C-alpha cells in the first residue's frame, strides 16, 4: 500500500468571497498554492497529517504516542519554510532506496505576518510646519504593500469617513482641509495588516489679500503723507509671500512694512498685487487704481486797492487789502493760512488789511488741500510777498511864485504875470502826480506846468493835491488876492490950453507935464515914458523944456505892484514964438 501525505483544514473551509467587499467582515485565514506549487500556510491554521493509499482516499490521521498533545493538529513553529521529511528517498517503481541516499523534504511555507504598506504622495507642492503636512492642488498618492512570503492579495483604502474600497491605482485628492487616509493590506493566506493612517492637510484655495491705506485718503485719491500696506491671510498652509508692483514695473516681494509712495510722480497710478501660500496656491491679481496727490495747492495773492511795485518792493496804502486765493490740482483746497510779520499763522477767511504801521512788512501764506498736503522745505512759502511797504502818508507839497507879488499884513496879491509853482516829494512809494483846484471846483486839474491864473479880480482859494504811487494824498491850500486891473494914468499940464491945432491942444513951450497914476487895489508902482519914439525912461520928475512950435507924442506906461500896466499917449503942440 502506498502512503501519501495530505494537509487539511480544520473548521470552515475557505470561501471564494473576495476580501474587502465589506468593512466589517475580516478576511479568513487560509492557505495558498502558488504557480510554482509552493504551498503557503497561514501560520495560525492547524495542520493535520493524513496517510492514505490513494490520492482521494479518506486516509488515517498520523498520530504520535509520545507527543500526543502536540499532534492532531500540529502548528507550524517556524515562520517561513517548514519541512515534513523521510530519511531516504525510495524509487516509486523498484521500491529501492535511492542511491546515493537522499533525504526527502516536503516543504510548506508558514506565513503568520501581515503585509507592510506605505504611502507616497506626488504632483503637489508640500509644506511641513509643526508636524503638520500641507499639500497643494493636484495631489495624488500611491500605496505600496510588500509581503515576505505568500504575497499581497489586496489593499483597502478609505479617505476620512468614506467606506473602505479596494486600492487599484494612483488616487487623487480632490477635497480640501484636514484629511486622514486609512489603508491596510491582506496577504494571500489571510494575514490582515493593522490599519495605518496618514494625516495630511489639503490646501486647494489661494490666499486672500487686500490693500490698506495708512494715512489720509479721499476715495481713490491718496495724500503724499500716506503709505500702503497689505493684509494677506490663508486659512491652511499660510501666506508664503506677497508681490506687488506700481504701474508697469516688475513685481517685487512685499517686505511686510508700509510702502512709501514718495518715489511716485503726482498723478494717476495702478497698484497690482497678489499672494502665494506655502503650497503654491496663488491669488488672482488685484488692481487698485488711485491718484497720488503729492502737490500742495498753489496759493496766490491779489491786491485789492492801491499798490505800486518798484525795484521788487511792493507798496500798499492803508486802504489796500490783500486777497489770497488757492487752487489744487486734485483733492481741492481745504484751508489757506497766513501770517503778517511775526504773528502766528491763522486761517484766511476774507481779504485783510496790513497793520497800521508804516514801514516794511513780511507776509507769509500757504494752503493745505483736503488730503493735508502742504508746502514743505524750500517750497513752503514759494509764493510769498516777502517785502511789503505800508505807505500811510501822502507826499509833502509846497508852492512858490514866479513873477511879481505884493503882500500886505494879511493878504497876498498876484497879477496875470505871476505863475504859481507846485513842488511835491514822497520818500516812500514816490510821487505819482500833482493836481490843483481853484475856488472849490471839484474837478482837479493835473499840474504839469506853472499855474497862470485866469480869474477875476478878488480873493481866490487855491487847493493843491499831491498823490503818491499808492494814492495817498496830501492837500495844501493858500488864499490870494488876484488883481487884474491896470493903473489909471493921470497926465496934468502946468498951463492952460492956448488953442487947438489939428484937434490937439496947444501949450506954451514953457509948460510942464506932470505924470501920475492911480490903482484901486495894490497901487501904482512905476511910471515910464518916452518922447517922440525916444528911449523909454522912468518918470521921476515933471517933464519940461519943450521946444516951441513942435508936436509932441509922449507915450506913458504905468505899472502897478503886481505887474498890471496901462499905456496912454499924450499928444500936443507947443506955440510958435
């Protein structure tokens, strides 16, 4: 009878159910015969050794009297190859011991260890901090399982609270947030690996970034004193870097501090920025269009009233006000400030007078726009009128006369031959012009040459006005007595008329001519005469010594004390002897 050895299973036979169809039912311990006829036996299974004479015979369990407690069944003691052996090999046909003698080994591989599975990630950026592992978009993972003997039959995988499912190939992570990947493998003889888990954080969202204005702004208009900073947040891996640029410049890394804008020109600009987190998520570019207002308003002065500019000095009168106006290129003017001399600056509201103190004054002024831009440094008082002279007095004015005058105790007499000279001087803004008015006539006459009066005889008032270049006026006046009447000539002969000849009186040659003149106002001053076209001479004595039988034409001229004169010709004949 031939003897064969069979290895059998005790208990429930291994079913053909695929492991992993359900999470609750663990795999059953079993054996596995590989393609090269290697038998792998789950080390936890019992082993029964039967002897039978035919392959399909029921056979008899092999027992041991000496070691009965360790048989029926026995358990394999060694992980890996185990052997059932006979001392020598026997030829199947001759039944003879094979020569040379050879030990026969029947091998069974005991496998009591589960597979070992590892996980690897790919196709995504990773970042680790504080033992937390962050992964970016595109994350995939692979599971690799190894088993030393029977080999891996399958791997199960579950992400978070999902049910386990068979792992067949690379899997993608499409969910965001903290995730736990659980996985385990079973080998071909039913050894189940304890569940392994890997915790990761899937970060699929870009950071959020906004700009902030530190300082003064009005809508999208930013003051020169303001700065810009960014606030970037990321809920998972965190913000790695932020980038920004102005206009068409290249992007640069945001240093984390306030951005000074002073390098920008006044005018419109575009700020563009974005952030990137530690696993490469990038926010979309944000643009902020703004107007950078770095210019202070321009302030100008306007003079309301009298002014005069001479050699870079401005002269005001006491009636003059200064008006300040300002314009701003963008934000608009908020306030104008001014200071006179050493006073404190104050807000300008209305045109103002200078202090009532003649002399030099310094006026400073500047403007502030609604973004608080104001001049600074050398530009602070760029439009100042640095020197203003306040002229509160008019010119000095006086007069004098050219020609004959006559003065009594309380009256001054002038005649038509006398001219009035006006003289004025101003040591501040300078003389502008002189004018005059006679007898209260409102319209002033411009003085451009000595005044020659053309008035009736009698008393007259002459007002003289001197104006400086800021229209300060001084008035000077005088009263005169104007005499336009000529003296009356009074000739008188010492003898009577003897006869008439050719319509003229005839006097004896020994006659004497007396000349006199009267003037009603100032009195006669001198008498002049000439005889028969002879030289004019001053009358001081009576005229005599006439020749007989001769005609005489004596021209007489009388002049009063203010130059009025009268003329008269005295014609007569003398008697013949």
